[in-house]
């Protein structure tokens, strides 16, 4: 079997011909969590906490096992799909850890990347033997109907970029890179789980275009919305959710930067600076926004 590529999951079909694209769009729903899962996350604190802990553990593998973001994304995909079809018993905190290591192990095998059970578990403070991990892997495989060549938002990047007809390779790569970062960021967002991978991929590209090439955004948006496979209502809903996510992330970064800068100044120096500024501006001065 060929090495699995998140951007090109259908290796049995050559190139990006019309039948390949049609197969991608027609099969993507088979690689999504169930709709009930999205509703459950909106109403159940247990599943929200379970998912947050699982994603946190998967992302920590970047440091303990040197896993790349694409392998981590695939592991999150497996995890979401598994717990959307398999009821998770409460009161067993070790379950999330065993599930995480099984999903990472399967993702690493699909990407043909070495993954050390012992290194990961040693850093995370828990230990499962290989037979237990293998049994969990089989449970995951069974729940996913052995559909491990996941169709994700990355699978649609090349197709949607081709609609933009960009002539400059560096600009095209910049657009892909920014969209990729947005997709990685979106994996944590519960509100984005209800959208199909194609919609998430297209939204990420449009948002990247809006940031990098604002003058070309209207024509890019028209190209995507005119695509026969795209539901315009869902597309705009997802785009708005994603834009809010990015804006919130940016606001939090600014707050962190300001807090970090302020923490290096003593209360006396801050107060002294404020008093001097007030005296210079006079009593009728108004406060300006940051």
C-alpha cells in the first residue's frame, strides 16, 4: 500500500481528474463523526472535557515523540470518529489515555512514521502494555469500519486552489500554508465539527485569501461558491465561524502580549507614567482606545 497522504487520500485514482474529485466529495461524509456527536458535545460537559483532554494529549506528542502536525490531525480525526460511534463509560480516567495512544499509533502507521509507545507513555506518566494497545487499536478500527485513509480538509486544498487560477507559485504556496495553519487551529473548535471536510477546507482557503489577497477575495469567493459541490449556505456559515475563531485567537494573542509587557513594569512606574501623561494632556483629555 502506498504511503498515505492527507492531501491525496485516493491513491487508486490517477491525478485530480473529475472522477477523483467526485469520489472525494461523495465519500467525505464517511470520514466524519456522527451528527449526534456534535449535538452531544453541545450538551454534555463530560464529552467536552474528554475531547479536550484527548486533544491535549495528542498535541503533546509533538514534544514527547516528535510527531508532525499532520499525523496529530489524523489521530484527532480517528479519535473524534471513534467516540462519536462508541459510548464512553464515565469514571475510568485511563480510557482517554489508552484511546489516545491507540489513535496516535494508527495514525503513525498510516503515515509510516516511527512512534515509540514507551517514550510517549513515559513522558505522560502512564503505561499500557502492547497487547492492551493492540486491542484498543482493533476497537478503533472496527468503529471506523477500517476507513483509515481519512478524507480531511487537506484533501480539498489542491482542488479549490485550482479554481483561483493563481499564476505565481510563491503566492499559491503562501495561500496554502496559511490555510493549513487555519485548519490545524480549527481542529479544537467544536462548532466546526458539523461541517464537511470540503467546507472547512474551502473556508480556510477563503479566509487565508481574505487576509493575504483582499483585493482578489471577491473573485475567489465567487469561484468557490459557484462550485457544484459547495453548499453556499453552509459555506458562509462555516466561513463566519472560522473568521470568529481566528479573530478570537488574535485578540487573545494581543492580550497576552500586553500582559507580558505590562508585567515587566512595576505598579509605581505605571502609575507615575499615567500621572505624567494626565498632567501633560490637561484635565479635558479623553482616553484613546488601544
